[in-house]
C-alpha cells in the first residue's frame, strides 16, 4: 500500500489540506533516474568516495547538484512531481490540484519537500540507531 501524508498549506493556503500520495515504484524510479541523468549531464563532479560517504554528505551533494540542472531540463520533473498532490476538500472529497488551489509559493516549496521526504525516507530508516 502506498504511503500518504496530509500537509497544511502556508499563509493564504493555511486552511487547505493537501494529500501527498507516494508514487508507484516504476514511476518513482523513472523520475529518480531522470533526475540523476540530469545531474550527471550538468557536469556535477561526483567524489570518488561516494560509495562510502555518509548519507548526510550524499544529500548535500544531491541538493547542490540540483542547482546545476538547467531549468528547461528540471521543469518537467518539477511538474511531474506535483502529480503526487491532491486537494482534500472541506467535505473530505479528494481531487487533483488545479493551479488556483495553491496561492503561496511557500506552500509549493513545502509540498515539494514533503514529496521528496515521502519518497526517500527509506534511506533514513536505518541511519539513526538509539542505544541505551
């Protein structure tokens, strides 16, 4: 079963609830591979010790790499990413979001962060170990 998370909007969107649903495995993998190829094509230098780098370093490299992707390459990925978002209506019905459903750019940024988190949280499951 795919994971979902409900997110409250920000500012003018604060009374709106957006539901993010995890993409299926094939779609998530396709988006990830397109992103990786875009990063590689943008000339990002990958450190030799990448395979042994801590996860925090990998995330840092990934975020810095995204800024080097030309917008015309990144835009289709950004649009497709929002396909994971639906709007939860006041009567609990759910529908696809429309451009006017989001009034604050901060809401879009929050949704993107949560979409990424929902799809890569498995990387972090074994990262934190609590010992007594």
